[in-house]
């Protein structure tokens, strides 16, 4: 059976609650330990007494994940410090030392590569490095892929022919008096055989490092000047070589496009969240150019909001970092509660001021939006990979069957969601998953008419009634046809398959107990008693069953819960897409109502041609006049009507935090 909500037990948090007044009120860091003495959670607080007291209330009032933590623990201890900065440093040290199971952990599957130049050697070498940094080496990056570094280095070695070979190759070439292949193709100045002195090679290395540090304009101008001088001197071979060098530089610069024109050094952080997981993306911008990118997907283990997630991420990313790894500016989607403390700590580590802020407009806001898109795509990709595994899908279906006490594994799951904006344009969606995968050809949309749009319960009752009345009608009028894939219900007149004639193994509704009760009532009114129903509530991801007071709580790591969440999110997406489409069309029609000479038929033709008010607003008069039945005079009237409406018609967007439609 699935784990239930933790309840008070003989070994609950009250059994190890500290004596009243024994907890100090100073800043500090605390640790919860389990019965075996292992640290399960580490946290910091400005006021230890106030923070720890919040854990020792009635377990039923705590968030399920917090309740699980306090009931798992058997003791709590704390350490008092003088300042919040010290608390932050100690918290970071303890998390690294104990690796507590209830702290969020942002991890990826590998360390990210750096471009390293061994400036401490007599003949410095350029190479790709991973792991801990070493003294006497200058680093650039990190980068997302090692091959991206090698491509860039390969381009630049023809302009800056510095050493890139290993120590063994360098030593052997010196012994035999013959350079390696790179020396013969002019991608190394061959200091191993004395072609250049140590000082001359050092100058090449310095130029390479300056170029990688972002001081690129001077090199480009110098090569252009030398190329034109060689051409004027009729030395076309040298001019051609310099031309190729210039092309290599420009190609390398294209790989590091300028995104912030002021030469900013910044780390741009964005999150994509759902109730179970959070995807994090960070872009490293140095000298105004993107130098690297990293990404994580982590399990959510507490009820923290975006600011709390940012707090955890900054703590793990920067605490203990070296001065070169900390940028002057950190752009985040939400300010952590201890932003000032973090700025002070990171400023001390870097040796100069560090700012943490939320960009509001301009290039920095645009870049963070791009990073947020990457985070959202990473989360979707993570979910897709997880859902595409056959073994995982089978386990998810079996877990759902066991948790909901179903007679059979729900091979076909249908999920329903209601979408509206302040009671207008009420629509519903039906999505179908078979064997744990989306069956998009069987998705359906419903338009709810004649009801109060704010009443999702009545709308859900109507949708379930309409869908399953169609099921009964098609089953009654269909004939069975034997095919290679087994028996199939078909229309006796056309011979086509009846898609609505198949009953699902489970009906899922987006919502809690009221929506589940409405769906169950609709099925019972139709005489259907053998199709199970459940609801998935967004806030705590609780699974509600008909006629049960308490929800079923699936484990956070459950594949069954993961599949139910994916089905629910797909229904929500499908409903919102339909809603936005209908609302956009209704806006176009309302704007065009008063245009002289524009009847219903031509309005529909215009709507079909442009599809949305935005596209119609962007079209020129000549483009509008090309629509069949629309002449130049009518096109001018349409353009004027759209221009007048643009000042009072709000744009429609989707709130990415809640998934709901809203007017801008």
C-alpha cells in the first residue's frame, strides 16, 4: 500500500522536542538526526528558537514532506554563531559533510569541462580540464561540452599557435628533434624543437588568454591591418593566410555571441518547477559573452517556493568557491530571503562587490527568459526520457493499480480538465494515455455552454456525461470486426473504427474531492459502475477517490504518481491551448463587428486566413486586401478598426507559475 500521511506516533517529534526556553534566540545552524545518528536535515535560522519551534507543532498541520522529515528524525541539535554569514558558511559545510537526505541536492551526472592554460609551466599548454582547479593554471569556462572547447581551440591555434600536446609528446619531439603533426600544419609554433624561444611562445600564450578573456577587437583589427598591408605589398600568399586567420577568429567569436553589450560578468539562473521536481539552468556570461551552460534536475523534498529553491541553489553553487568562479552579478528569478547575507558572503570570497538581483527589463531580462526556456525544455526532456522507458511505464501502471485498489492495470487512462477565464469561453479537454504513452489521435475538446463558468464542478459533470453517453451510444450501434490486431468496434455503415466506443481503465480528473464526486455522479446517472475514477489535486499532489474522506498519498518518488501527474499536466496544457484559440478568435470577431460592409461570411474568411488578432494587427492593408472578398477600401476599414481596438484589448498569456490563463 502507498505511504499515508505521517501521523503522531510514540516516536514522533514530541518525543525529542527540546525543553521550553532551552533553544537560544541567536542565529545558528541546526541538524536533525535519525535513530541511528545519521544527519537527515540541515538548516539555518536567524532565530533558532522561532525556527525550530515551527517543526514541533501538530504533525497534521505540517507539509507532508516536512512531516516525513520530523517523524523520521529522533533528535535535534544546534550550533550558535555570531552572524548570518557564519550561519550560511556552517550550513554549507554540514550539507557537504553529511549529505542529508531531506536537503535539496542539485546534481548532474558529470563535472563540467574548463579550457585550461598551464601558465605556470615554462612552455604553457592549452587543454581541456575537469574536476578541481590547480594552482598555476588559468581557466576559462566552464563549458557545456568538451567538444565545443576543442572546436574553438582548433580554430584559434592557427592564429595563436601555442603548445597543445601532452608532456610526453613534447619531451619526445625534443629528443628526436622533429615536431609533431601540429607543428607541420602551422597549428603549433614548435617550441619543443626551438622554432621559437620561451619568451616568444609566452607572448603567443598571453595573446591567446587575452582573446579568450574577451579582449577580441584589438586582435581582429590587427590582423585586418596586416592583411591589407600584405595585399598592398602584393604579398598575396600572406594576405590569404591572414584572411583565413581572420575567418577563424570570427568563427570562434560566433560560438561566443555577445548577449550583454556592457561586457557584464554574470551568472544567469532560471528554474522550471513542478510539485515533484525542479530543473535548474545556469548560463555563465563573462565579458558579455556566454562562456558555458549547466543544468540540473533535482527532486523537491520540501514545500519551499521559488525563492527558497534559489536560496538552496546559490548555497550549493557558490559557498566555498574561488574568487574567479564568482561573478560580479547573479541574476535570479526570485530573491532569496537572505539575499543581503549572500551578497556579503560572496563579496568576501570574491574580494569585491557581488550583486544578486531579479532583472526586470532589457537585455538581461531577455536573456533570463531564454535561460528559463532552456530549464523548461530540460524538465520536459527529463520527463519524456523517464516516461519512454517500457519497464518504468509498466511499474507506474502497476503502482497505480495497487494504490487505487483497481481490479486490472489501467492500460487506458483518460484525463479531463476544465479551463476558463473569469467564466468566459469555458472549455474542457480529454486526453488519452495507453500503456503509459499519450495517444494524441484520441484527444478531444469540449465547449461548455449555458453554465456558470466559475463552477468547475458542474462543468466536469457535463463533460463526463457527454463523453460517456457517447460511449454507450456507440457501443449500442457498433458491430465487432475481427482484425489482425484483434476484435474492433466499427460503424456498421462505414466500417470505420469507433474511437469513443472503448471504455477507459481509469478516469482521472484535474481537481480534488468535489470534481471526483461530480464525475462519479455523472457515471452513476448513466448506469456505469465499472469505470474507476480518481482526482489529482495540484497543491500537494494528493489522489482523491470517490466517497473517501482522506486522499491517497503516493510516495514522492513513485512512478505511479509521476505518470498521473504527466497525464494531468497534458490535459491542462491541451485545455489551455483550446481556450486561447477560442478567445483569440472571439476577439477578432468582436473587433470586426462594426466594420462597414463586412458580413459574417467575410469575417470568418478573414479569421481563417489570419487566425489571431495579433497576426491581423501586424498585417498591412495590402496583405488584408489580398484575402478573397476583401477589397482595398474594406481592408483600410479593417486596419483602422484593429488599430482602435489595440488600445483597449488586452493580450492573453499563460501564467507559468500556475498554468492559468490571464489577461496582461
